[in-house]
């Protein structure tokens, strides 16, 4: 690589050519997309190679294989070109005509509440739009958003929200934006007929029982255990699963206790087999937020999606909470 790249003299059109060739892995296809001749594309790649001092793409059979330098450079080029396009020619998003695919990251409890209403909106307003829901396996989805593995993450992210607030208060640039969707609470859930169903649920009785923990990360402890630790108590976790729905089914047929979002219990389909009790110690409320990378803040399609997500709770998509016994 040259010791110093003179960015002022670099033809930025070369980056458009590079992006298209990386996408297509073919000079012929890239030339067609760019409305250029194949020799013109080859010449542009040659000039960019000379400027960067790297081969960038090598012949591999019928296609082109990127070098490590090209793979490292490409995401930054993609993002820069996308931001320029959205700033200079943002265009319009027409839901009824769109064929966009959105990727949403969320847990099953959140999906059970929001996705039915979202499907209804798509049916009525955007029949060509599709949604791909991927599992949320962490309370910190920022890497998913950074690496564009999800357009929007929806869930309970208390540590992330606290970190973003601290960054903003310190005057730092915050690379993410969010909006509050709805509020719920965690409750203790057990089967009907459980020995504790008719007793006062004290912290001591709660901890003496056998417990099922829902954990996205696979860690054998959670915020409930942190709250108990502050009281000098510890519960007996005998099973961990990574889905709220699974937890509800297991608890309905066993003597295990679990903790579920109160609004989710109706979505299990087995609410009649379950008893809900207030936890005998204080835990924070669940603030369900939508989180996205700020590079998408002016993207018309993403702005439409965010508007739809904000409407869903107001349209009574979130199930009425079952009563506590």
C-alpha cells in the first residue's frame, strides 16, 4: 500500500465501481448495472488498485475473489455511498408499491404481541413488503445493528438505554436511536394446583422452590437473581431455556416456577392452566423499546417501519394483561 493516499485527488466514482463489482463479483454484470463498458470498469478497478496499492479482486474460476483488504474496505464504502444517496436523493417510500424486506430482532414474547398486528398492517397497507424475524439472543443488540444483521431490534434493553443516556449527557455522539413502544411487568408464573398457588408468596418460599430461568445469553442467572442477591437470597434454578413460550409450557406441567412478562401469558394459549402471582420483591418494569442505528434515521422505508411499530400498541395489539391471583 502506498505510504500516503492523496484523498483529494482520488476519483470517488472509482468507489461506485468497486462497490458494484464487489456486489456482483463479475465485471460484465457490474458494467451492465453501471451502464458502462467492461473495459471502462476494468480501467476503473486498475486505477483504484494503483491508488490503494492492493490487488482488491483476483480471478477465481468464472468469478472474482476479493482480497482481505477489499473485504475490510467494502462495508465502509457501502455505508458512505448509502448515506450520500439518502442525503442527496432520499426519494419516497410508497408502502403499497414497495417490495422491501425488513429484518427485525426480537424475543418470542415480543413477537407474539407485535407481529400479528404488523402482519395486519402489511396486508392493508404494504402487501409487497416482507418481514424476517430473527431471534434476539442478547440484551445488547448493538452489534446486530452495527453489522446490519437487523434493521430494528425490539425488546427490553435496560443497560443499553442507560449507556446511551450517559453518552448523550456527556455530549458524545450517540450512534443509535430508540423509541418506547409499551410497558409491562414481570410476574411469577406457576401451574394451577401448585403448592404455592394458595399460599402467601414470601421471598423465602419463592427461593425454596425449584425454578426455570429464561435466558437469551445462556447464562444461568438473570436480573431476578441480582434482585435476590441484594436481599441476601438465592433461588434454585434447575432448568434454563431460551424462549418464554417454552417456559410457559414446561411450568404448566411441572412444579417449577418461572418469571414471564405479564402481557405474554395470554399469548401462550395455556393461560387457563397457569397462576400469576406478584413477585415478593421489587423488580424494574419492562420498557419495550425499538432500537436502530442512526444511519437509518432519514431512510424513508425505515421511517415508515418505525411509524408502524409505534402505532401497534395504540391499536390494542398488546394483549390485555391477565389478572394476578
